[in-house]
């Protein structure tokens, strides 16, 4: 078997024939002059830079603003593939919200013995402050980005659920805008489901969980840590496209159990806060007293039912890597159905047997920190050097319960513009889901692509790029 | 509107205006340094540029000896000089970025592109022959900013705060330019007795305030005269950098603001007060008060207005 066939190629089958969804694109690519993609890539970069679509990389040497590389070749999903994916995502986000409500109330799932109590009660992501409190419509995680990877024709795995403050949706929207500017002819050849309604849907979702549903015009704000946050562009973008204020902690204050913003006129009461700061920073009176980003007293206003915070504090327990392995159980327990989308098999290094297996097979597997994100602090066995593996082994042995491990998945690959022309590169997929009065899934998502040949790390902080993601309509 | 948004819009405009003012000061210094003038101290133009920019003391402390290259670098590129063009452009841009949702995409692109292109400039590559074009480019970018603001922005409170920022800064700059060498504008000091003698400093002042040509139109039959120049730059509201012009805008904006917010905040009254005193005054009266005293007093009032504005509308 050659290297080229060791993974699922989304554009063409083993014989080199384009798959149905990619036929038009494959033919189009063949007809283009050799320098077109290079030229279009440069145009795209100019557009992104001018619009200020940048992100900051933490700890980078030159920690200024960067562009996430944009690949001009779209990733295409057929209508039937999407139907299955969205049904699976719908099922999953309903189950996770039911799970959150349960563990902060009667904890039936623990009583039923489906999940060990200590895994929840002793988990840092479990917030005792949330116990007994039910947010509007019992929705905890309103905005979710489900990370998926594909390994075969009909085989998708859920890698992570991202139920706290998933980012990347602005790239889904801006990538599409850019593609429509760069390649109008390609859009004429395909029926691509639009993604542009996302900001409206987000607003409807936020309005649907406002504390006072009788109020006709609710004041919604986006709460950002400020311009130095890596996703600041996205915060501004979402506030702007929803037509709501973008606020920082000091712009808000609490009085008589209600939240207000300081305006150039009288203080204005706030009903719904789409917060993009972490739980710990939300309220210095309740959580981290050092926080300069949060709003003193906001948690009490929340518990008094005078303001809705999206996502709810304490949702991190639902995407905790230690809980992840139990999500299939969670789905069955709350929905009574078999999971439509599968989990990646996972070893918990806290269990001696699992740890032994992981230590014996470090060369072949991926090890991640339980609470880590962004591709930091992980080991990818097959591409790591002997020395890196040896170093990691020590770290792992010192603190095994901090790690989980998964088999190295052969991520699917999509045609990508590279120096030598067009070549397959590995991708993942993050569709964006909204949960409020109903579940709204935007057809598309963010495709991240590992630009280095053979690389499986798609994180933008580690040199990954993005692609526009097309869901075709029937 | 958030108080913080008002603040960012106000300072975005102030810093953009300051970048342009600094570049005009340098343009003038650069030009007059090339023209030999008798009785002039070495590098006098550059020292004057520092004084006009209000940076002489800081320069002496941080850099020391005055040299063309040193002053140019300090006023354009130095990251430690809070009013260097670089810092102004960055601060304007950071303020704009903090209120990205409150400004139009045209305005944002004008500011952001200026920032990006400026950041690409290598100070070492800026040889003396390239300096005039570079300084002119900074002015042009400021004009693009103003144009975008005027042509694309909704006339709401955000627009008003941006206007206040521009004209408070501009009024302060004009008063500073005049005050740095106020004595050359005193008619009584004009003891040479020759009506045809035009002091080179007069052209410098007009050039720094982009008024050399328009002066000739405003005073068609007159030579450059201290009295006229002072009047032109202080009391003639048709001159876009005159104090009266700045307060004409500020007063109009204050009236729009009063209507928009249905309020009579103290700052809005102050704007009217300052403007009407400029309208009533004559140059004779100003010379009687003393030009230096008048300009110093004006800068204080201008500053008080800005402080009161931020107090009234909850921004720091």
C-alpha cells in the first residue's frame, strides 16, 4: 500500500476517479492555468489583512497578530453526508444539555451507575455554584462547535464537543465571503447551502433564552476579554453582524441584582450576555478574585434569573476529556437512542491497565492533556522523535491522570494548494450548532487543514490553515 | 452607546489628527532647513520642530543632541515617544480596533491599511530624498481617514465623538504652533519698518498649518503681515485650521449632540461659550490681552472642554 492510499481521500477514490460531490471541482481544477491558485491565495491574504481578520498566537516569538493561512480550494460534503452528520450532532447536543441539567440537579446518571461520581464531583470543570439552578429553557450550552474527523467513506468520529466558548465561526463566514469574491464561477457550478444566516440565527437563539420572554426588545451583548485576546476579531465580528454591543468587563456593572452597561446616556439593562471569557474570569466575587476581565456580582444576578449568560457557567464539564469517553453512555441514557456519531476509542491514563498500554505504544498513539486545548502539550507518537517520546514518557509517568490517549487516526485528506500545485492534506471539521428554543445547525463549518505534508495537526496555533466548507444541496 | 466606545472614537480621531500635525511640523522643518537664512542657530528648525510638537524636553532627556536625523526619527518612528507618528497611528488603530463594530468598514480599512503600511516602512531605508514623499503620504492617509469619516459614517453620537476628537486636537495644535514662536507675530515687534520684509518664520507657520496658499486668497492684496497671519489662524473661521474654524465645528457638533441626547450637559455649553468668545473678539483685543496669554488661556479652555466632555458622557 502506498502512502497516498493510507488515508481516505475525499476528492477521489483509490482508482483516481473523482467522487460524485467533487466531480465539477475536479474538472474545474484541471482547466485552470497553473498560477491561478497562487494568485488567488495572495488576493485572499490581502482581503483578510485589510479587514483585520487576524488572531494572536500565545507565546510565539513575535507575538503580534497573524493571519490564519487560507486555502482557496473548498472542502465539499454531499447533502446526504451532511444529513447524517447533522442528525448525529443534533442528538449529541441535546444529550449533552440534558446531561448538564441532570448533574447540576438530581444526578440521575450517577445514581444509575452510568458514570462514576468522582469523575464529575471531583472534576475542576464541575461548578458547585451551579447546583440547583436551572437556566432559561434548561439550556446550558447554547453555542457548540463539534469537532469531527473522517477516516472513511461513511466513518466520522467526534473528537471533541467544545461546549464552552468555541471559536472559529467568523472564519466559516469570512471564508465563504472571500470564496464568493474569488471564484464566482465555482458557485455557479454548485448548489452550495448558504451559511450567511448564522449571525441572525445566533441572535434568535440568544433572544429565545432571555430571562423575560415577554420583553419585546431584549438587550444582548457580546462580552470579550478585549483586543489582545486571540479571538478578538471574532468577538467584534459577531457583535457587529448581530447588531449588538461588544462589551468588556468594566463596561458592565451590577445593581439591585441586575446587570447594566455604562453608556453615554443612562445605564442600560442587559438581558443576555454572550460571553467569550472563561468561567473563572466571569465574576471576581464568585470565582477568581484576581480577574480584571469579569463583572463583580454578575453571578448573583444570573442566579436571580435577571440575566442569561451564554454559555452557562459550568458547561466545561460536558466537554471535559475525562467525560468524553462517557458521551455514548450519556446519549443512550438521555435520548434512549444509539449514538449516530461515534467517539474515538480513548484510553484513560488514570487507569493502570490503560496507562500500561499507552506507555508500551507511545510510538503509535496520540496523548493529550485532559484539560488542554489548541494542540499544546500533546504528543503525536508516529511523527515524534525518539527524544520527544522519551521526554513525554517521563511527564506522563509523573502525572498519568492528567492524560488521555487515542489511536492515531488516519484523517481524511482534501485537495489543497501547496507549493508544487495541488496535493491532498489532512483535515478536520467543526460545524457550529446553536441550542435555544430549537437546535439550529448551519450547513457548513470550519475545515482546518494541516498544511505540512503528512502532518495531522490542524490547529491554527500550530501552523494549520482553513478552508471554506461546502455542503451541497440536493 | 458605551462610554468606552465614545472614548475610543474620540481618541481614535485625536491620534489620527496628531499624526498628521506632527508630519506637517516635520515637513516645514525639513523645507526650511534647506533654505539658508542668516543669523540662524545650527539645527534651529529642528529644535523648533521639537518645541512645536511639545517634545523638546523629552527629546533632550532621552536622545540628547539635536540633529536632523535624530529629530526625524524621534518624531516619526520612536516607540518611546508617546506622540511619534508611529505611536499615534498605532494608538488610533488600537482605538479603532476596540470599537470595530462602531465604525464603518471604509473607515476601518483606511486606518488599518495606514497602520499596516507604516509598519512595513524600514526607518533606515528612508533616505533624505524620500522624506518629503513619506511625510506627504502620512497627510494623505489622514485625509483618507477624514474623508471616510465624513462620507460613510451615520450622523449619530459616534460621529459626534469622532468630530470632537479631531477638532479638539487640531485647535490645540494650532494654538501650540502659534505659541511656540508667538513673538514673531507681534506687530509691535515688527521694528524693521520695512513693509516689504517678510519674515521666513511667517511662511513656516502658514506652511505648518497648510495655509500658505489660502492666506493669499483670504488676503488678496496683502503681503504676509503678522497681524493678518495671526487673525487668519485664530479668528477666520473659513480657514480649516483656525481656532475659530475648529470651534465652529465643535459648537455645531455640540448642538447636534444636545438634540440627539435631548440634554444640556455642561460641556455642550462650554463649546458654545468658547466659540462665541472667538466670534466676538478682534485681533486688536487679543494683542491687548497679550498673544501668549491668549493662546495659553485658549489651550487651557480647550482642554477643560475635553475633560468636561468625557465627564458628561461617562468616558475616561
